[in-house]
C-alpha cells in the first residue's frame, strides 16, 4: 500500500509554499528598496557637501581674486593664522558619507578648470572629485567632477 497524502494535506502544503514564496519575495523587494534609499540618501549628502564647498570656494575667490591652494580643517592646524592665508580653512571638512574620505580638491591654473594640479600657483579655477552610487534624473552614477560653474562635469 502506497503512503499518499490526503488532498487536504496536499492543499495545505501548497498554501504554505505559496505563502513562503510571497514572504521571501516581499523581503527581497523591501531589502532592495532600503538599499536604494540608503544609496540615494548618501548621494544627496554628497551633492549637498559639494555645493557647500563650491559656495565656500566662490566666496574665497570673491575676497581674494584667486581660489585657494588647499582646503584645510581649521581645528587640525598648528598655526591657522599662517596656514589659512593661501588656503580655505573650514571648521569641518565634508567627507564621503560611505567611506569617510574627504572629497578631492584640486586647484586649476585656468578658469575653465582644465589645467588642474596641486601646485597651480594662483588658481583661477578648481575641481572637486566625488562619486555617486546611483542614477538620478539629472546625474548618472559614477565618478564626478565639480567646478566653479558645474556640479556634473
């Protein structure tokens, strides 16, 4: 005699399997949504940081007619009066929210920010390098470069 399950038990097993599949699918979708939301949140923070740096750099240029050679953290300087003469000194250096690494600032010899190097002399432009994790309507994911007039070069 074969050991078969009754139709009621078979139906119960199918319902349990269907329910488990739905729970797994909802869990995966929730995880994907949360991951995407975290990436977008970090990207918003990055863009905000870069816009703040752009504004600070433009103010520095307005006051000095050149861009700074470096951007420094004022709290870490031994002689801030001296070191802040040719450099932009901030109370807090913004850093990438995922890695904690400061955004790379490079002064440029020209106002179009094409000739950029660490020893640019009297900088007339700049670039700030950063990375976005996800695509948005205006900017795609990947390595980005901000200048005085653009956040997405």
